[in-house]
C-alpha cells in the first residue's frame, strides 16, 4: 500500500531538505541528528508525577538510569525500557517521550536504562548492561514505589532486540521473572536475508544499509552474530519466555525478522500478539507527535502492558 499520508509529508520534507542518511555522517553527527529528529517528531513530552535520574553499578562501570512515576499511589508494576538506535546511537533522552507516555497510560513505574553504546563498547556490553538494569530495577523497586513481582521489559529497534535478549538471559539465570515483553520492530537475526531487508533500500528512510552499518558497529566479529543474545531468532529454545507483543512496520527492513520471531515464540507455546502497522516505516513508534500511527502503537503497547499487569495481579 502507499505511504501513510502523514509519513508522505515527512518523507517529502526530508527530500526537500536533502536529509543525509545517518550512516554517511560521523558518529557524533549521527548521534546528534538522530536525537534531533526524534525530538522533533515525538511531540511535547507528557508531564508525569516525577522523573528522577540516578546511577546504578553496571558491569563496566556506573550506568545512568531514569525513573518515571505517574501521579498514582503504589506499589505499581514496573516496566524496564531500552531505547533504540542500533546499539550505536541513542540515550535516555531518545526514549524520554515514549517512557513518559507509557508511564501515564499503563500506570506503571518506568525504568529507562542508559546502556553502553557501540562501537566504543561492542557486544556483549549492551545486553549485559540491560540485564543488570533489570536486576537493579527489581532489587530497588520498593524504593521508588514499584512492585518487584510485577516487572516487564520493552524497547524499540535495537532496544527491542535487547529486551528479547534480556528475557533469554533471565530464563537461563533462573530469574528475575518477567511478566511480558514488548518488542517494537526488533532486530532478531544478524544473518537475515528477507524480502523486507532486500526491498527497503530508500536512503531517505531506515534501510538495508542502515541495518548493516549498525551491525558493523555493534559486533566485534561476524561470529558474534550467531549468539542468541545478538540474534534471538537463532536461540535453540524459545519456550518459557514471557508473553510478547511484537509491533512491526510495513516499510521496514526489519519487518520480516520481527514477524518471524513472533511466529517462533508462538510455536514454542509463548502467548504472542503481533501487529504490522501498514503504510509506515521504521521509527514510527517514536514519532507519536507527527504520526497518528505512532500514537496508536504506543496506545496498543500501553493497553497490552495494562492487561498483562492486571492479569498477573488477578492471579496473585
């Protein structure tokens, strides 16, 4: 189908402005441009009850964390969220608008983890940091009004990849128990050779070259690509993982591998909801201020998490 009309407007504006692909920039330029674009399209950040920046001990040194609380009495369920950016770009500011919206709409405490970026810190720094962040959130939940027995993870793009990796790490480590995972257009397979990867080559959008650039930054060697914490699709066993919501976009090179991951989880007995948003491209989830589809997707994620937390509370 054609582009969503709102995406078409953004696309035409990018074309008129001669926007350069991030992979043609220096690392500093790409990081600044990525954040500027996200902040321009995410809308006015929603006010929440409180936002507190802290530091937690990480595997490679202190890591920043940001804790969002709604103006609601606790204890509240906890969402640990990982921002996107191809493991190369991004920061706590990148996911700020998303975290605020989810905090309010779900009625949860949201803990955003500032994991280390590549290429300065290659795999496995990011998943190690994110898993440490989940453990920290569980351990400290009571201090910020959270319920340590009601925890979910989520993320978009590389953040979705890291959320999936964390569920594998938690299962193999015997905990912490996670109630749900929200995976928004996640990378799931370093060796993907899918129609969506081959078809999405437009330099004005996230494309196949973008994907390769991020992989090249993230991996110390191609052999690391077979690790299930890099490529969750290639894990030998997907049973016993938390129920999942998988959101994909029609014009996204990662579309097919995200949907393949949803099918693998479903085949392993994991409850899965999977939605492809038509007419939009990778990144739309962070563009709720410019794309109605982005707002609908955030609302869907919030509804999914509300239901997951409510179901767990009912079951005791």
